C-alpha cells in the first residue's frame, strides 16, 4: 500500500531512523548502568542524524554527530568515569507514591494530545519562503550555503550572542568544577595555605593533587 | 513521493515523551541530563521537519542555535553535577533536599 504512495527507499530510511531513535531512547531510560545509557544516547542521536539527512538538513546531520555524539556524549562519559559508575538505581524504591504511574499517565496524555492535534491539522506546504530567496531547500553543499547565508545575515546578531553564551558557559563550568578551598573543613585551612606557598599537601583527594600540580606547572 | 511530515512529527512526539518520562522517573542527575538531551533532539527533529515542509531554512537555523545552547547547558550542568558530587558523594537528586521547608 505504501509502495504505491511513497517511495520505498524513503520509507525504509524513515523506518531505520525510527528504529534507531526509539531503541536508543528506551535504552537511555531503561539501562541501569549510566555508561550503557550514554551509549544508547549515541544510538538515538545517530537516528536523529539519519532523520536530518532524510529531510535535507545535511549540515545539521553532520553537526549532530560531531557535536552531540562526538563531544556532548564524550563529556557525559568523562563525568561518569570521573564520578565513578554507581548502579545505585533501585527500581523498586519509589520515594513519591505513584510517581512512575503519574508520570506515565501525564506523558501519555500529552503525547496523545499532541498527536491528535497534528492529525487534525493541515500544514501549509509547498510555499517557498522568502528566507531562502524564494527557492526550495537545497541538499548537499547547497544546504550548507543556504544555512550559512541565513546564519550570517538574518541571524547574525544571534550568532554573535552565542559566542558570548559559550564564553560564559566555559567560565561558569570552570568555576563550578573548581574545588573551593575556603569551603573545606576548618582544620584544612592551614594545610591549604601551606600548599599555596608551594608545599605538598599530605592528605586530600587525588584530583586536588592533580589540580595543584598543574597549577604549579603553569606558574 | 517522500515520507509525509506527520510521520516524523509523531516520531518526534514519541521521542519527546520517552525523554519526559525519563526526566520524571529516573533519579540520577546524569541520566536526567541525557533525557533532557533526548527532549531537545525531539524538538530539533520537529524544527527540521517543518523546515522541509515549508521550504524555510529558518527552522534549520533555529536547530543550529538550539544545539549551541544545548552544548552550553550540558557544560554548566555537568559542572554543577561534579560540584554537587564533591559535597554529597552522590548524584541522586532525591538526596538534594536541603531547600525543602
């Protein structure tokens, strides 16, 4: 039935993307081990990248894999390894009574509402937007050209603002992840002061020692 | 004819629902961040689908900016998780209850 209406390759690409996305997303919320969840997240992101490719978003598909699967998930894995893998998720312990049931009901109602809304709507299609100069979305290198034109002309101010956002995020992350020395226990203060003078701290966690070593190297 | 937009929209809705369920039920802050990423990707998929349907590159541009914001959010969020773990030796959000009255 679909064969007469839709092209077989397109349907197969959609089915593959849907399979990747659903499997990966379910894996993220089902897996007990956070590392397995992160790997499932990569699977879901690859599925989203396939869906992007199938819809003339070639550049975004590449960015999806490079930035999300390549950088963000690696950051997740780094933090998981840094903090130590804890499998202390007790599925049978429920701190809030009925939380899981209520969450499932709320999500199902919302999804059903959204899908019903979409099923009863008629989207305007086939109209060529003025944002692309009245031409249709291009694929391949043309997509990069169109996206670049849009980012660096229409949305130039937003693009510049993202530069500031990223700088703020980097500074914030460094400040947050840095160890606060005055926040230590009181009997540690003298020891910390001595360390700043160049001595060695006899006790403390390993990452603290690494941090101070790198600071000494820098100075 | 290519696959209709509604298929991708339903897929995005399902992905968003799975992510929302994960945020509501999982207790590890790291898993909750991953589920937020899933929800962001569901919205990105919707944007790209509408960009194709309406032949408007603005949808893809929005996805570009959403990705930038998501990267910044993950960076700061994971910094907060690390900072909390240093004090509490745990990433479970149930144990962070000092602010309750």
